C-alpha cells in the first residue's frame, strides 16, 4: 500500500527548505517496516528513510 502527496515539516538535506512532500511504501514482506520517500518541491531533491 502506498500513501501519496502528504506534507511534513522536515528539512531538505540539499536546500534547507522545511516543507517536504512524502510518501510511504511497503518494499518487502509485511514483517518489515515501510520505507519513506521524501521530495523537496523547491529543489526537487529526493531521499529515503527506513
């Protein structure tokens, strides 16, 4: 299951913008955590967190 286009107060690693878009996705089996994908609408930088 994937959730799209939610916004969070998190700092961009590249340009320091503090409003990022994010989505989550289950990458492997159900017993492992979701991966979070962050996207900066200002500089288009994308990064992930487990």
